[in-house]
C-alpha cells in the first residue's frame, strides 16, 4: 500500500489551489490547505475530515508563515509536496499604481512565496527531499500593459526559483517552476486590485481589454492531473508550461524575442564583454 503524501498548498480556498487540493485528496493524499479565509474549504473538510487540515494564514506575514508550517507538520507529521500558489492581480498601468498597491501586490505574489520556501526548506532538507512547486505564469518572461506588476512579481519568483532549484537539489529537494496558462480562477474578478484609471491611457486600456477576449478559460480542475503527475515524477523538469495553447504562446514569445536579439546583434557586438 502506498503511503499517502502530504501536500502544503497556499491559496487553496479557490481557483487552482482548490483544484490541486481536491485532486490530491481524491487520490488518497493528505492536504494542508492554506488560505487567508478558510470558510470556503468547509465543504471539502466535511468530505475529507481526516485528510484535510484547513489552515488560516496570511503568507505576507513571515513569522506567521513559519508558525503555520510548524502547525502543518504537527498535523500530519511531515511535508512532501509544497505548492506556492497564493497570489492576486494588480490591474492597471505602471504609472497609475500607488506605492501601497505595488508593495501589497509584491508582498503577496513574490515575498509570500519566498517566506513559504524559506520556512519549508529546513524540514524538507532534514527528511532528505521533497517537492516545491512554484506557481508562476506563462507571462513571466515579459511584461504587458495593464498587468505589468503581475508579470514583475511572477518574473521575480521565476528567477529566484531558478536559483533555489540549484541550491536545494543537493539536498534531494526538487523545485519546479510551474508556468500556468489562463484558467477560470477568478483572478480577474475576486482576486484583482484595480488602479485608478488615468484618462491618458483610455485608448490603450480599451484595446488591451478587448484583446483579452470574453472567454474565462478552462476550469482549474483541467490542470490538476498535470500537477499530480508532475509531483510524482522521479526526475521532474526545472520548469513546466501548463496548458496546450499557453505552450504555443510561450514558444511564440521566445521566438519573437530571439528574432529581436538577432536583428540588433550587430549593435550588441560593438561592445566588448
């Protein structure tokens, strides 16, 4: 009989985090489901009273994160798979955002994930291994108008996670950067903070909103089987794009960037170094 794995999933009350938690529980694993508000997890707790621990936690509070990890380990004895999924959207132009909005956004999307990683690493190292899945975005490779700060936070997490993967591998800890595509997570509704629009950006804002389209994307549950398979791989990839259309979009963006580099290669090579 296979020993149930223990998952620690942030942002587990809705969207992708909720879908990952449900899939892990359906597979017989145990889950510490982390969220600021755990009330939406009540129905899931009723279905899995012995396998789910709902943990109310604000990942932007570093001390609370460290305490929360200790609580999680006390609940199930260990952690096997950590999913850094908590996040939100700051929607608006770069100039429009206030200092408070920017700092709050990065506190959640970047620093929160860093605090979780720092808190779980000693435990994973002590037990000789584990998995850390860092949820970023298909758009982490470049900025885009109206979602510049979201891309910045994900890009920062992407870069730090590359370094972390190199540092933690010697301890048997596998880190994978999970570049999620567009799913119907509520990110652009309940998970969004909006800037105060400036008239100077009206036309661009209208054009960007039109380009997003009306489709909300597939349900988060559609991505869950990929995450479960990823977590079970003995030698997982350093990064993984999740979503067929997103895979194509990322490759297109990479090709366009490479083409731009080549176009201006002559200027780049004029400087030594």
